[in-house]
């Protein structure tokens, strides 16, 4: 598949959008805060550690199958083992967990409230196009995989 011109101008946006979501949640919290605490900022460590674990496991699965992690590049294998046997999008799930972690750390319920919007953004843009590309490359295998493994958890 040929790389489109716009893909050179705009880098893969999910991590950037995640940072913008956290920033917007923190900004909203500054002006419209809620009168209670979500817990200790130390609680941010658990979702953050889980996110890092998901990212490492996903990268390792791609490495074992000798295929690219870059969603712009052409995949050489359909990865369905390891963490991908439990979720079809562990890297995107990790980004969601980082937003949850930021909610704990900054005591921002707004960060948590923005998670559904962020997940919808990912689903309608990146995940949709990635799944179409995988279905075109491996129609039968991907259909079976999609029937067995959920998109998120």
C-alpha cells in the first residue's frame, strides 16, 4: 500500500490526541473542578504501569511476528497471539489507561469524562481504517480473529 501524502504531513495522531485530551481535562478541572478527590495521586501508578505493560507486550508481539508497529506501513503478518489474543488494540487501550492515570494524578474527573470521546475518536478514525486494511490483507483470518477477540477488552 502506498503511503499517502497527508500521512507525511500529519504524524500518527493517537499519542498527540491523548496528550491533548489530558491537557484539556486538566484545563477544564482548573476552571470547573469537582469538590471531591479521586484518590491519591499515587493511584495513578497502577493504570500507568498497566499501560506500559500493554505497550511492551504489544511491541513484543509485533517483534516476534517480524512485522511493523507503524500503522502507516504495510503489515507483513496478522498478529493474533500474546496480548492480541485478549484485545485487538492494546496500544490504544494503553493510551486510554494513560488518560485514566492522568485523572488520578491531577485529580481531574474531566480526564475520565473525556475517555469515551477519545475512544470514539480512535474507533472512528484509526481503528476503522486499520481494520479495513487488515481485512483486505487477510479476509478469512481477520474475520475469524474479529469474531473471537474484542476491540477493547
